[in-house]
C-alpha cells in the first residue's frame, strides 16, 4: 500500500511530481513545494525552509531546495487540474496575464494559449513524461489581447496513488527579450531587403524588374494588402500603374504584377486623387521641409503614399495599403519606405539617362547607316540589312534579288561640270531610283561612289528585271536636263541583276559577287545583264 504524504504545515495531502527521478511534494493549501527525503528508510516530506531546523535543512537536496525557492518567488506559478482548468496562480503569473489570482481560478487553458502549440497538446491531452519537466517557448494571451512571451516549464502532478492530477506550470517572462529579438530580426530583414533592391538596381536597368522587386519586398516586410508604383503623366494628368503587389489569401504567396499602360484616376477610395495631387511637384531642397512627423500626421490612415522624383521633378508615387485601415505608422516604417523611394528615384533617373544614351546611339547608327550626300542607306547599313534578309529568306524559303547599277562616264562628267553639279546630278539619280522602288521591303542604298544597290526580298529575277526597265525609263526622262549631250547619246546607268533562293549553309556574299559579275558584263555592253539563280549558289 502506497504511503500517504501530508504537508508538515497544514497536514493536507501532497501532490507528487518528479524531477530528475526524485519525488517532490506540492501542497495546494500552502502553495509550497517540498522534497521528500529519506529518513531511516522512510520517505517523509521536509518542512518548508522557513520552519525547517538546521539539522533537517542539512539533509535536503540543496539544488532542489534553491530551485523551488527561486521558482516560487521569481517566476509565475500556474497549476492546472486534469481538465486543464486553473486551480491556482500566484500573483506573478496573474500579473503577467493581466489578472488578479482570484480571477484566473476556474479559467481554461485555451483562454490563454494557442491550441495549435505543442505545449497545449502536451498539457490538455496529458502527453507528458512522468520523470522530467518539459520546457516550451511560446506566447500566452494577455487580457488586453497582446502576446506575452514566456518560457513555460510543465511538470505533471500525481496523487498519493500515482494517479495524474494535473500540471504544475512555471512561467518565466521573456517578453522584453522577445521584443528585442523581433526588433533586431525585423531590422535585419529590412536591411537585407534594401540590399536586394540595391543589387537589382546595380545589375539591371530594367525598370519593370526593379519595380517588381521593390513592391514584392515591401509587401512581404509589412504584410501589406497592396503595394503600388504609379507614374504621373503630366500631359494627361493621369497616373499610370507600373507595378503592383497584392496580398493573397492566408496560406498563399503574394502576387506581383506589372500593369504598364493601365491608367486610373481613383484607386481605393475618393481620397486618392486629392492626396496624390497634393504631392510636391518639385523635390524639397531640405528634409526639414517634409519632416517625418508632419508626413505621419497627414498620412491617410492605413495608406502611405510617398513621392518618387527624377531630376528633382515629380515622377510618380510609391504607395502602401495596410490591412488595418487604422494602422499606426512608426518612424522606422517611414524611414524604410523613404529609403526604398530614394533607391527607386535613383533607378528611374539612371534609366532615363540610359534611354537618352540609347536614343543618341540610335541616331548615330542612323547617321552611320545613311549616306550624307544622297540620304540613301550606306554600304554598312546595306550589308546589315542583306544579312538579316538572307536569314529570313532561308527560313521562309523565299527568293531574294539584288540589282547593282553604275553611273558610266561619271568621272569625266565631274571634271567637266564641277563637283557641285556632279553631286546634284548624283542626288537626283538616287532620288529617281528611290521613288521608283515601291517594294514594301525593298531597300535602295549607295553601294559605292558611283554604284547603287537595290535589294528586293521575296522577288524573283523576272520582276527584278522589270524594275530595271522602269528605272531606266525614269532616268531617261531626266537625261535631257543634263548639260552634256554626250551622256544623252548613251546609257547613263549600267545594271547587273542576280537572284537566288537562299539555302541553309549558303552565304549572302554569293549574291553580291554574282550581281557584281553581272554588272561588269552589263557595263561592257552598256546594257543590263542577268546572272542566273544557279550561278548565285
């Protein structure tokens, strides 16, 4: 028959729990715990420290005694019965949760703890080891609803017959430490987010990619309902949506979209247009002009619009919409958002500079690809175009024809008439050829000093020869305007025509060589000459 242990102070039965294979008694009446010591082969409860004699105190386990004394004075004590109802809570435990001890008695465990936590299952469903305590770091619900973070030690309690009676929970408040850890973690996450945006800006000038990164990072950090980047179009007084992050339902990842081209004048409510219109059109010269406190004061609740500038002029806005319409913005929030806005302003300015550089390069390439005298495509531009059309013809299995023409007796004409007259004549001949070629993809280029080239995609030799006849006819009408009758008595232009059906592995250079050979033959007889398709392969 199992011994019955009584409290030495009030003679009430003790509840027994086990620590490190040693039995500890707990009195529900006195709210004190005491080790069971072996005295002459019989286990008896030791008196509380305040009533114990020096001799008995010497027999006590010093670690258990000091630990029990410390936990009952410095930690929250919480006793639950087998139904997980509160039987006892000391003043420290009740104060942690915002109650007085008497208010906690009878309240169930689920009122204070998340049912999904492992500690809830261990306590409520009695999944506990019999010989050791279990520790959990978890959040308890304060009376006000805010979380209280504690380290909770759970020990099972047994009666004299070794039947489970409930749990002894010892809570050590770690809320300040948890808040500090969360603050440091949040600060680290924000710094990493800024770094990722910075790296994206350094590695890419693609604004869509940069905007997508920015709204995704901010949406994740703030768990925002949506984050948007909009561009202000001053000409139409419209706001163009460039990128948007929208929070997905719980359990799903947020969705980021790029909606370039979508315009709107209202976003979430009627407050949007007036607030956006109130954004400064010119970047403030000093941070003092838009102080953080003033910005927070004027911010419309859970919506935070921050202006984006390019070269000190308003470019658009970065906006965050929180799930809580009454969200309390903190100074650290605004600093982070402004940091993102500054990085985006830099990226926008860089992208605009790059676009201007690209436009300048395109103009230079156009100038390089254009002959200054005739305004036709230059030889360099012709070669590039021929290469592209050759590959296209291979893919489409279509014919490609090339006409080369040369002005005969031109050098004598220049010596007699002078450079200015000769140049005027050359420009007029180039104009006639360009106006005669009406092929939608046809290209007229200045091939050499006195040579012209006409490239005709998807055109066979027969139609190329017909075009030569038309060019000769148009030039013939121009000949009477020349001051030298000698040129009128013979052909001013000789032609060479080559046509091919490009094949995989063939070279466009073959078509050029064939046309030049045909031109040489035609020039020898002052007539046109056609080189067959087979000779161009």
